[in-house]
């Protein structure tokens, strides 16, 4: 091979590598939860591509553990699925060095029933199902407390457990269930009320404002967030992602998907 041909091949290789690097530089991977958020992130992807020339690769998980593990292991660049109390708990327990990029929405949890229309009809000893995931469990107990159904220890803060219940005048049977299964428990003959996350309720065609007997209000501290690592929180792509998410198009789509149940967090 003569030197001229070799030079041409080397130049072509450098150009190809540069193009690949440029493409990679315009891509960000984001972990989310399965459910209605996937449709919301289709809009985020479109806005990011059209306005910021950023390709958003969305990876959906069906639990609350893997999105943070993926971020910690640098399999993704950001995630968007968790409330601030859950994030703080995870960073404390697992030693994650994460940072909030922006708040997203409060997705109000609500109490649903297919057996009664009002809590005044809730019988003594009735079964109530709640999430077994730590933050949502505590959030559900605080919501039940707000309805006067139970009392929990004040020192438990935002993360009470069933062990922190100090008063249960109706002797309710509070049963912890895997979060994705909560809506199904509404068909159980023994279950009178289920406290369900907004995203999983939406999958069952339930709306907090339309179908819930009671729901969280605007003062809820459980706002969700887009989260990155401390080492990449200020990267250009993460900042572009933030701008894309906070666009009018995404807010409009979120209100459409969640039937106006969401509360804007930024």
C-alpha cells in the first residue's frame, strides 16, 4: 500500500471516529418508570431533538430500584421517576452522589374504591391496600392520617411505616402490596380502599380528581425530579434535557395524559 492511499484511509478513519463522537455527544440516556410517563417522554424526546438537537434515549424500568442503580453505574446519564423524599432516602442508604437537575411534577396519590362512595361508609375492620415501597408506603399512611383514619408518630416524618401507627379507631387492616398490583386489589371482595400512585392508577384508567375519594393536595412535599450524578449534573446535555422538559409542549402533554391531576413543580 502506497503512502498516498494510507493517508487517505487514515483521514477517512479520523473523520468517521469524529462523526461517531459527535453523534454520541448529542445523545443522553434517561431512565424512567413504565407507564404513562413513557408517552410524556415521547414529547420530551421530540422537543429535545427539534429545539436542542439532543437525542434522548429513554429506558423504562418496572421498579423503583433499577433506575437509580443504572444512574449510579453510568448506564444512563439521568433518571426521572422518583420523589424528593425517596431520592434523599436512597442517597442516605446507598451512598449515591446524585443531584436534582429540576423538579418535574407532583403526581398526587389518591384513595380509590369500587365498593363505597364515601369514607363515611367504610366499615370497621375493612381492608385497605397501600404500596410496599418505602416512600409511597409512608406517603399513603400520611394521606390516610389526613382523612382521620389513622394516626402515626410525628417523629416518623415523611417516611412512617405501619409500625408507626399509634391510633387506628376503625381497626382497619392495612395490607402492603407491590405498587403495580394495587389497582387490581380493587376487585378483591375484601378490599374497600386502595391508595394508588398516579401513574399506576392511570394505567387502570383511574383519575385522582375524577375517581378518587380523597387525594393529596398542592402542598404535597412529594414532588418528582430529574436526577443526575454530581459528576455530570452541569453537562451541556443534562442542561438541554432540563430545558426540553420545562417546555410548554411537555407541560401540555402531561396535563393531557394525566387529565389535569398533575401539579407543576418548577
